C-alpha cells in the first residue's frame, strides 16, 4: 500500500538539480569597464525609456520567503516535536519549491546582474533609436561584450535588447548570448508596466567561453502591473543525467509579497517495500524504482506561511491519481498533511484550519506554458 510519509519526504531522499548554469562572461570586466565606456554614473532622461525596457530581478526572479535550515532554528520553531508522521517537521514541499525557485533564478541571475549594472550608466553611443553600451572587457580577458537596446514602432511600440560577445581578435562577428523585448503599457517610457520576453542561449555562451558548461536555453515571458507580476518560463536542454528535457514553470507575486510557483517534474516517490510482485528496496525483482509524474503548486503569504497542492500520476503508483496537500507555518514547519487516492481521502494529519491558505488549488498541466507561450513575438523586428 502507498505510504503517505514516503510521498511527503521524497524531496529529502532525492533532491533535484535542474542545472548549474551561469552566464560566465566575466561580470567583473563589466564593473571595471563601464565607467570608462559611459562616463558619469547616471542615465539621462533621453535614454530612460531604453533603460526601463531592460528586465530586472523583480520581473523574472522568484522572490520566496527564506527557509530556516539550521537545526537550532527548526527546533526552536517546534520541528520534530510531533511523533506522528510529518506534522511538526520541516515542510518538505515548501523546501523543495524554495530550491526549485533558486535554481530557476540561477539561470537568469547573471543576465539580470549585467543589465542592472548597465542601467546605472549612460550608453557609449546613442542615436535616439538605438543605445549601445560597450564593447567592454578586462585587459587580459580574451572576449569582449556589448549591450544594445533599440526602439521600434513598426507594429506596436516596443524595445528590443541583446547581450552579444565575440573574441577580441575580431575574426568572428558578435554572437547574441541573451536577448529580449519589452512592450510598455504607456508610450511615455516612465513606467515598468507592460509585457516582456527574455531568451538566454547557454549553448552559444559555452561556444564563446569553453569553461562554462552550460547547454540548452531558457525562455521567459513576464507581465507586470501595479498589482502583480506573472512569469512563465521554459528550459530546454539536458537534464542532470544528460538526457533531453523540457521543463516548464509558472510563478508570480502580488504587491503585498504573496506569491506562487507551479512546476512539474519526475521523481521516484513510491519505491521500496509493500508492493505487489515482491517490491523491495535493493533493486531486486519487483522493485519499485520507476519515477512518478508530479505537478506541484506552492503558494505562500509574505510572512512565510503557505500551502503546496500536488498531483502525482504514473510510475509505480498503479493508481490513476494521488492528491497531496501540505501546509506550513511562518517558520516553515508542517502543520497539516493530507492524501487522497482517486478522490478518496486515505490519510490526514493536523488541522486544516491552521493553513495560511485554507482552500486547495490543485495544479493542472494545462496551466504550464508551451514554447509558443514564451516565444518573443518581436524577436524578428526588435534588433
């Protein structure tokens, strides 16, 4: 029979890492070179709209409440005081969602850092419709880089941007490493509300800098209003085992700091004993070692309390569907757990009234973005 504790602790036994990828284009050289390239540490009013068009951390990075990880903090918060299953222990699904968010952020952080720094300086050249920062490089850096932002009003007002790099020898043209577009809600260029897209090509970054082991690419689409920001993202490339993978995400937050993340993955949550056909833990005949398909929606309040609702199918479950919910306190300690199989509740612990979000929101695969959902509609006209 399926074990609720096994479902709710899978992330501790088999933590998942999407990829360890960075832009790897010498962020230090940017800091050292830009003052010389652009002069004063301010962007003038005439280029403000070009700077505003660049994505920021608030546009594409997931801001999740910080998890307490040291034993003393968890003990003080009450972790481990319950002898029954997982209530009173660290909230497994929040912990996994937290690190999943950190991995997503890591894929874009280098690009965002560079664009944030660019926004602090006036461009090297500016024509009124195109702003260029660079080329910039450290003296002994073999490569050089530049950032370009262009205004386009052909179809609808939008701005395109790109980070490009090449070897200093000049034998090859600049290759685009990351690019994107921004369509503002207003034409005055004085606000960040609107729709944006970002694409990072890890394979091309690797071609330019061999020490960077990145591969594949990631695409983002974000929508920002005064009330909230919503982001969709898709990573396409090798997984941690080197196999082709497509991983989709949805996430967002409101002005108050409440947020959510939605993602799917495969994980072996139903391994071990108690299976038909002599299932066992050592990989012998009948061992349950297939991965199940999980879809996870995690929501949280700004102060830290929240809820994960999970749908599990396939693999060794041998059942149509398992639905799991977990709630946690502001100290990320589990306060409520439940599991249902094909709509029938088979296990429940804790008090659901303790949940910061008392109603479940079961995730649906149709909510995850497709490649078309995150493809930049201005990619052919922006630059």
